[in-house]
C-alpha cells in the first residue's frame, strides 16, 4: 500500500499546485482589465523583457536560420529539390522555430529574473509592506510584467523571424551558391498571412506563460536565498515545459484541420 500512498500524494500535490496556479492566473488576468494600470511600470518592463532580450534572441535566430538552410539543403539535394530551401526556411522560422527559440531564450532570461526579483521581495517582506500600504501586489508586480510580456513577445518574434530568414538567406547565397534575387523572390512569393500570424499568436501565449511562471514562483518562494534560487530554477524549467506543451496544442489548433 505504500506505493499507492506515494502515488496518491504526488497526484494530490499536482492537483494542489495546478489549482493554486489557476487561481493566481485568474487574479492576474482580472487585474489586467481592472483599473488602475501602472503604465510607467508596464513601459519599464517592456524595455526589460523585449528590448534587452533582442540581442540574444537575434543572434540565436540568425544562426538557427543559417543551420536550418544548410540542413534542408543537405536533405533536399538527395531528391533534387534544392529549390524548396527558401520556402521551407521561411515556413520553419515563422511557424515554429522563431516563436519557440525566442520563447526559450526569453524564458531563460526573463522568467529567472522575474522569479529572483519577486522572490527576493517575498523573503524580505517587501510584498507584505505593499499590502500594508494598501497596494495590491498582483496589480503592482504581476500585471505590468504580464502585459509587457504579452505585448513584447510578438514584436520580438517578428524581429526574430526577419533575422532568422536573413540567416538562411546569407547561408544559402554565400555558402550554397543560391542566386540572391531568386532566393528573395521565392521567399516573398511564398510568405502568407497565416504563417506569420500563427507565429505571433504563439508568441503572445508564450509571453503570458513566461511572465506568469516567473511571477508565480517568485510569489511562492520562501526560505531565504536558497528558496529564491529554487524558485528561479523552477520558474525557468516550468516555463520552458509549458511553452513547449502550449506550442504543440497551438500547432494542432492552428494547422491541423
């Protein structure tokens, strides 16, 4: 019976954590539609989440696009289908790799920073001080980060898509002998609204997940510096896993008829 008791404890713990996260997410979402909104904090968080993440996301997208072009060329050349390289790079970047790579990079950078910042405020009782001063901690700490992430991620992914396609273009024209004009022509002729919009929808959902997991784990941190470190690690891991799971679900909803 000890085995079943252990399984039951894990299952109950999972339900408890899922319920707590759902309640926290509900409070955060309702806080986004109720005044007041701290616009100055939202602007500051947009800079931290979006602008300061641009270098790492841009570099990652550039090299991902280049590697994607090389690998597609190696596979397509076996069947004489090298002309499909621009189209596949475009679709792969805009639909999948752009949002996912940007999401994972931002999760590693932003979710950790949010969890560490809010976790430090929790263990040093600064969040309790906000409550004492009649300031809602959810609206002051969570809502600005949530709104900033949801707004910033699509912009960041749109830029990453352009840089990723540029990486594929440079790798194809400089290393594989593609004609630059024909490559650009094939890319422009085959880009569709659905390809781009689906990636931006994913980006907004990923931004919500990243900010939510960073804030949630930061709020629940305890035990001093060790607790803050554990919350930071949990935030990055949980955000990355949920991001990949959400990507699978959204791909089914957007593309599988």
